[in-house]
């Protein structure tokens, strides 16, 4: 083999790892591009007029406009939908965590008659479609005067979020050694003191993950939220149907509402991003 051939062979061998590295980046990049394309197109539509949306195909607005967002921020029937959704979602997340924390601790630390059956029954509530419970909730809340209130939707969503929260938190709690409980009691801690000062800090990543999932599932749920509200607590997802009229669909306003609907979820992900990473690595997620 000549020196030139040897040099060429060495160069080819050195080039192979670089090619593999480029291929490793190409696939994730294409996947991220595929995921972001609908979001980009939604933002694009929100900055266009209805005429441009329905008549031309452009990758950037020919006539850039923020009028669609102005409609939402200046119309109380629009922005109140975001306020209503935020209120009942926050209430639901707080209630779900408050109920799930002691329940998950009981499933994690104690064994009692029917514990596994009860745990499975909780999960079956999460598996059931919301349509099954829409009519019973409607009649019950109408009878007790809770119809069209934020607490009505928050309590209805607890039927699905509490089992999910118990299931996730139980996985995190089972990973905490029981010796910590015994040591805390020996040191003189009462159960409330031990639970709030010692135990909860050990599972804070699990609480962050649970809060994220409860928030997101409650935020995107539509059937119960729409069935149990009319005006005072009407969520944004139900308000978005107002864009359909006799003259057609107001695509620009609908797209702007969709963009603003994504923002709360993105903010929640940003604030709990570190806990989510730990949750996927350590917990039952």
C-alpha cells in the first residue's frame, strides 16, 4: 500500500465517526421540526387576516396584524375564559395534591385489607371516559346549587386527577426508605412535623411532576368543563366555539386563542422542568 492510499484510508476512518455524529443529530432535529411545525403554523395564522388565511399560502404574513389578539384582550367574553380556566385548574391542582399526598403515603407505608383492590379502583376512575360522569355531575351540581361555578369543575376533575396523583406520588414515596420515618419519630417529631418538614422535601420532585400532570389534564379537559358551566365559569376551550357563526369561522381569532391557550402550559413546564426530568428518571411516570 502506498503512502497516499494509507493517508486516504486513515482520512476515511476518521470521517466515519463524524458522519455517525451528524446522523445522530439529524434524526432528533427532524423530529423537533415535525413537532414545532403545527405550533409555528398556528402562530402564523394568528398574525394573518382571514382573507389571507383562506386565499393564499405563505410562510410569513403578507399583511402582519395583531388585530386577532386585540379582539381577545378587549372582549371580556374572551379573556374571562382564560381567567375561569386558570381559577378552576389551580383549585383542582391544590385539592388533588392535598388529597393525594396522605392517600399515597398510606398506600406506600401501610398494608391493610383490600389495599391493592382500592388502589386499582382508583386507577379505573382515571380510565373511565368523562362522558360517563357528565350527566350525573350535571344533575348533582344543579340540585345543590354548584352549577356554573369554578369549584364545580375543579371537583369534577378531581375524579380523574386524584387517582393519577396518588399513583405517581406512591411511586416516589416508595423510593424513600422507611428508616427515615422511624428516625424522625425517635427524634421527637410528630407526624405533621415529620411529613411537612422531612418527608415532603424528599419527594418535592414527585410533587412537581404530579402538579404538572394535574394542571395539564385539567387545563385541556373540555367535556365536563363545558357541561358544568354556562357563563360565569365558562372555560376558554368552550369560548373558542364562538368563532363559528353564520358567516363562517373566524380563523385568525381562533388561532390567536389557540396560541394563548398554549402559553400557561408552557409556563408550567418551564417552572417545573427540573422536577419533570427527575420524575421521569426516578418516579412512576
